[in-house]
C-alpha cells in the first residue's frame, strides 16, 4: 500500500509540472519512459528473485522510489526530468515482482485467487489514496512537499519489509554474474496467454495515466486525482470477490466478465460530457479492473514453473509494462494536446479490450487452476 501510494501520488501533478518546465508536448513520455526502465528491469528482477530471495528485491525497489521521489525537488531541466523518470521506473521493475512471488510462496493453491485479490486491494488503497493525497498536498503546500511525502511513504514500505521472514528456500548471496540475462531468463512460454491478455488490458491503463489529468481539467474536475480515487476505490471489493470466484469457477470466465465491465467503463469515459458521467465511467472502469487484474496474476502463477516462479511473474509484469507504455505513447500521439481528441484515446483502448476478449473466446477454455480436492488430500 505504501509503496504503490508513493509513486502514484505524484502522477496527477506531473503533466502540469512538466508543462511549467516548458515540456507540454512531451506528456506522453511521462509514463512511457517510466515503464521503459520498469520493463527492462523485469528480467533481472525475475532472475534475482529466484536466486537471492524475495525480500532484497522488494527493499531495493523501495529504496529507488525513496531516492527518486525526493530528487524531483531539485529538477531544473526537461532532460533531467526524463532521466529521473527512467531511474524511477526501475523501482516498479523490482518491488512488485518480489512482493507477488513472496505472497505466492505463502498461500495455498486453493486460495491463490483470493490472495491476489487481497494484494490488489492493498495496492489499490495506495493507488487510490496516493493521487488524491498528492493533489491535496500540492494544492495546499506546494509540489516540493508532495515529493517529500512520496519519499516518506517509500521509507515506510522499507521499514515494514525488513522484519519479514524470507520465503525463498536456500537463497544465495548476490553475484555480479547473476546480471547476465539470457532469453530463457526472460521468456516463460507457459504464461504466454495471460501475458497477451495483460498487454491488451494494460494498454488502457497507460491511456488513463497519460490522459486523465487533462481530461479532468477539460471537464472542470478540480482535483485531478478524483478520477483515480474513484476507479481504485470501486475496484477494491471486486478484487477479493473475483479472486474467490476464480478459485472455484476458473480464471478465464472471470477475466471475460471483467473485460466486459471494463469495456463499459471505457465507453462511458469516451462519451462523458459532465463530471457525473466521467466519474461514472471511472466507477465501471474500476469494477472491471478489480475483477480482471488479480485474476490474470493468479492465472499466471497457476501456469508458472514453481521453481522459476519469479521468471513467470516477471514475464507477466514485463507484458504489463509493454501494454502501459504502448497506451501512454499512443494516447499522447492521438491526443496531441487537442481537447477534441480526448475521447478518441479511449476508443482506441476499447479496441484493445475487444481483441483480448476475442482471443479468450478462440484460444482459451475456462479451467480451474488444478484439482483442488487432490491438492487438499496432499496437504
């Protein structure tokens, strides 16, 4: 919760922050550069998680976030801003991989979907509260204090992890040759279908992160973090319920339901002409995302090799970063700082969700993750 809150709380203010520095035309790079280094970091984090342990990777990612957040205070050039965004992106390339593997080690298979939902709720609380809190701090105390608060939240996330017990059996000390990454360390064919769905699904999230601050301003929504708070809060309950259902009914059928609701949210946002309709779209978007996201992660863990769980998870996160990056770049290009193009960015995201749904209909059959009764007999 604290880690996700740390880097999400500054997102609504970054477009105007960059514009004040004279870089308004580069808004699409705010998210895409962040996701670029996050994506590059994934193969390394996946390998290291399976070698040196889950805890060191979580702590390393949080330290990067702490240092990056406070560094925004000292920025004076657009070039420096983008270099810092690249560095900051490394944090999400490491910490979430370690966190997801840590949780997967701890919970029984029969409750995996529910556990991913709970993890999603805690992350969602940070992602929901962060933007709203950041916007309020920026409005009343200035951007510098918002960056200080972001850094402090990252610090708290480190303190929480330190006393936790490592879950990886027989971790080994770090060696520099572990940073040599081969294709086999990156690519996990067993999770290809979940990864494809994640790319198509995450595209819309890149659109939201890039476009919503300007869309909020266009519709007269004063607090730019309000949309983020609405859709994350609406996703919280859905995450736990969807996880439990997917444990009993299978992952694919739950993902299909989530994508349908998600599509309704994108349509509502694209058609929004008022604050009420705009936030209604955020509500539907959050419900669909709350159903879809944790189920995709549970599906990924189901299909991952247990010995190389970190590799499967990092491949999934890599797919997520690719989707977010593509969405951020494409939406920035479609929008082109022209308000009349705002709805078009969400129609493009809707097309990606339709493709994902069709892929599931053609390629994947709904299955339970494993015969639960057999698993329980084995203890």
